[in-house]
């Protein structure tokens, strides 16, 4: 009888211990992992997620499946992850727009970036090119500013939508340069870019991945780039910072996050795998070929510092221009 009781107790203890998150993490992952993309398939966030998922599947020796849950400026995908079981099997291929801009633009959200998520890695960043229709009589940033000052209220710039990085990039430049240019929002980057190329708009700040082919084809003229350094694809194109606006920096970034309550052991497994991804020259080459700049592995403190600096930068622009999506 005593042996039977001891066996029952041991089994009960084993079951209880198996249910503890810290111990389950020892076998993580033992089934497929979902990587939620908060936008439709085919966009820059989706592309980065699929390149990364392919590496993680091999590295973790478990399928990492990309699921697109677009809508509501990324809120549907964000809420899916925020409300999921915090076991590491539902991850978030997120962007700065969802975790950083939305809280600055909306008074109410269905998720709280500060409380609902734990950032695991910053993966990619894409600068924007300040580009104009070739008919605009400006070949440098300084010449464009002079042109805009000579034509106050007559120069329009397009964006993929109010509150997007491309919109705020234009507002930041407008604020720093002290010029009077008007924003024209579109439902996506492609139609806005098309109107710049056709001459209906004069200016746009658009990601390298979308604008570079048009610049090379002569359909757009590049005046400057928003990164801190020139890029290999356009070595003669100066940065906007070196063109007279040293504080100008725009980086459209993507990263990976998970529910805030994930066990530390699971976070460690994921972070180590993501760091291997960021250090893998093959993956870096694939992402750079697609137009991304790729981060090197950062500590949790380094990630927090980067995000906070970006939040402060955009908060100032949004408040100064009184931009809201409510």
C-alpha cells in the first residue's frame, strides 16, 4: 500500500511539474511555431518574415509557419499574438508601425505594446529615399528646399497612408526644412509612387525596396537617403543628414516579439536562434538582396534603447503636426 501511495504521489508530482512553463521549455519546440504577420501577403513585413521563418525552421528543427492576419493597421495580428498562450508557439513578425506608431496615433487600441509583448529581436531596417518626379528642377536636397520655398503650398508629397512611416518621413523633413508642402495620402505605396512617376505629385519618401528600381529606370530622381550612411546600391547618393539636416533619420524596421508572459527558458531558445539568424551570412545576403538592412544581434537593453529613441523621434513629429487616426 505504501509503495502504491508513493507511486501515485510521484505520478501526481510529475504531472504537476510537466505543467510548469519553465520545465516545458526544456523540450521547446516540439511542435510547429506560428509566426503572425499583421499585414497581407506580399508586403515588406511578409517578405522579411518568410525569409526568417525558413531559417528558423531549419535552426529549431521544427516548422515555423507564417500566417497573415492583416487589417486595422496591424491591430488584428497584434491582438492575435497578445491573446495567445504565452508558450512560444505564437510569435509576432512585427513592424515599428504596429508597436511604436499606432500607440502614438490612436487613443484606444485593442492591445498594449508595453504590456502585451516581449521583443526578442530587431531584424531588418529599410531607409527611405527622398525622390521626385524628374520634371522637378532639383537635383539635390538643397535645390529642392529652394524650389519649395519659391513655390509655397504648390508642392505635394504622397505616402502609403496617414500615419505611415512614409507620411511621417515627409512631415519630419517639412518640419526640419521649414517648407510649406502638402501631404496626399493613398491606400498603399504603389499608387502613390505611380502618381509621382506620372507627375501628379512632385515628391515622395519611399522605401529603398520599392523606389530603387524606379530610380534606376529613370522614372524617379533620388535626392537623398534617410539612413546614417550611404548605401552600396546608390553610393553617390548623399544622406539627407549630410545634406544639411544632421538630425534626420528614418528607418522602417521589423522585428520579432512574443506574448509578454513567455517563460524565460523559451525566450532564451528563441533569442539564441534569432541571433544565429542575424549572424548567418546566407540569410543576411538574401535579405540585403531584397533591399533590407539587417541588424546585428542586440541585447534586450540595446533593443529597448533603439525602440525608445525611435519613439521619442516620432512622438515629436506627430505632436508638432497634430497627427491622429482617431
